[in-house]
């Protein structure tokens, strides 16, 4: 550990560049994916604030099990069908995919269309199932 601090002091320019690149990468990732909520926070948004769960998985995956009252809008058709959500613009919208990687793109699209309370569920349906939360078939 002493050698680490010695390296930082002796090579402060390299250390500063590394810290700046790391911060820029984190900023880029956060700006690309939007905010995220846990499965418990998503449940509270739906129950307390009349939130909407938007499931962007394919129809086949959706039918194998989904969150109660979730709206299925496959990722490939979100840009076409986004109009269906216009009446829920002021309500929280939680975007769900299989593992949480694809939903950031949809969050950004919804924010560009004027949705104010949009977030993705971290871990997606994999995390939902891992926590043994209820699914509908």
C-alpha cells in the first residue's frame, strides 16, 4: 500500500489522467443509460404513484412470465408504439428488459419524447426472478 501512494505521488500526471478518464467513462455510461431503480423501488413506484412497467422483451419471452400489469412493447417496435404511452407521460415509467442492458436506450427515447419520470429496472427480469418476486404467465 505504501508503494501505491509512492507511485501516485511520483507519477501524479499519470494518476490524474487515469482518474479523469475513469470519471469521463462513468459520466458517459450514466448519461447513456439513465437512472435505474431496484425491483423493490419499481414496485413502490407502481403501487404508490400509479407507475407503469414497460416490458421491452420479445412477445415469446413476455408470455413465459412478466410483471403484473406490465405493458409489452418489443424493443424493435418501441419507436413506433411509443404513442400508446402518451397518456402516462406524467406517471413514473419503469422500463424492463431481460438483464437490464437494453432498457437504457428506451429510457433515453422516452425522455426525448417528454416523459419526466422514466427509469430502468436494474438487473431486469433476471433480477426480478432471482428475488422470487411474482410473475404472471
